[in-house]
C-alpha cells in the first residue's frame, strides 16, 4: 500500500515551480463510464477543441512549461510529449478522445480541461511508496502491451516504487502496464501536476474537481486529498 507520494530533493531543487495535487481513492468500483460522466466528458472535449482552434497546445503556458522541463532532462519535447499535450493534440487533430473506463475518462476529462497531466495509478501494481526522482538507469519499466521491461534513461524523471519499478517514465509521458487503471481497479492514486506560473492555483482547482467527480460517481469510495510539495 502506498503510504507516501513524494518528490526527491534533487527534483525539487531542479524544478522548484512544481505543484502537485494528490487524491488517494479506495473502495472504487471501476468499469464502463456512466452515461452522465460520459456526456460531461464529451461536452468538455467539444469545449476544449473549440479553444484549441484559437490556441494550439504548444501555445498554452502549462504545456510550454512541461516542454521546457522535458528538454532540461534530455527528452526531446517534440518526440516525447507530456500526457496532457498528447491528449490535447489528439483532440485538436481528431476531434475526440475515445472512452476507456470510468477512472481513466475522469482523469482525462480533468486533464484536458486544465491542460495538466493527470495520472491515475492502480495501487495494486505498486510496491510501497512512490518517489519522483531522477532515474539511475537501473529501474525497470514495462510499457503497455510490452512483454519485457526496459531501463529508463539515466537522468530522466521517473515515478519509482520501493522495488525499483518505474510506474511512469519521462515524468508524465507514459505510465507502466502495472500502474494502468483497469476495470478491476479498486484502489488508486490520482496525481495532477503543473510547473507553469499559476500552477499552484490551477492544480488546486483540478484536484478539487477530481475529488468532486469521484464523490459524485464513486460515492462509496474513501477519498483523501492533499497538495505537494
């Protein structure tokens, strides 16, 4: 069970502007997205797509800040995009984002609305605490659909558990197969992060919306929310 989600001091020293909202949710019942939540998700997609017609993802301050962060640890930002930018680019190009399941859709709804990366981590696949730190290259990461784990690049930012398993690579680029939220998920950690000017305010608003949506659509769940660092 995750007791702590924390940033390593070296990450905070390099990226002092980072703000995170953490929501621990237990007793969840995941599955297909309920019709009301799905309708809100589709409405949000339409509204955000209209805004993107005027300002493309790369022009948004929150996305630009993640691009700078990726470049700083050696990840080419036009090759490796934050999860938020990837969603917004898909929306701008294709006009919609497919439904996956209730928890993923909830996270993606908040992500596109605030242009912030939102990770929904299935805690069943996590050993102990999660630390956001620079990779040493000895960690193990298994991509979705991959048979074998690979080692992250030394120096990239990763989410790592007690066993040295990376549940996210290149900070908020991609989650691991073990951490991906599926229909059997009952215990999850939702993490929203920002680095831009105004991130503290925007992350807090996104965290509050996550709590509100979980409270409405997962009323049986136990929730605990906090801000970091």
